C-alpha cells in the first residue's frame, strides 16, 4: 500500500461541517432499483459505499498528515494527486474484497456519520476489529 494509505492511522485533521462532507454521508434516498433489490445485493451495495467513503476519508487524512509533517520538497516528490488515486484504488480493492459482517458495515457507517478529526475516526474504525472478534 502506498505511503498515503499506509500512514492513515497516524493522521491529523480538522472537523468538517455537513456542507463540507462531514455529518452523515451515507444516507441517500433509495432508487426504484434499490427498493426491489435482494437483501444480499443491498448489503453488498451498502458495504461498497461505506468502504469507498472510508477509503476516501483515510486518504484525505493521510494527505493532511503529509502536508503537516513533510517539508515542501518532500511533499512535491509524493505527487499527491496520482498517489492518492492509486492509494484509493488499493484501499477499495483490499477492503472491498475483505469479508465484513452486517454489524461491521453498520459500525463503519456510524463512524462515517460522525464528523470527527482523523484520530477520532481512526479510533472509531478500531471498533471494526472489536466487532469482528465478538461475533
């Protein structure tokens, strides 16, 4: 995994308002196709959506962390735009393929719905492994 995705666990960040992407990013009205989908398809869609949003937030935290900790010349070497795209794809592939229970998906959605700084988000994500251990 890239430097950005790999450094996500130690990231800093700022709180976002609902208009800036904070708040509850998961709740969206169901389309007609979603209203008739099977429970398995609904779960897979919700998992993919939550994983995508989690990866985006982790990458954003990593970029913020890099900007705060690295000197400008090192930051320029990272090519953040391309590195972020690659890290996003790797994160989606890795976590999208990982087995998750419905309880873990709910926990992930709860973490995403809380406007918080990166360390708080990472602490919330730690609940995912606790959830899997208790099942």
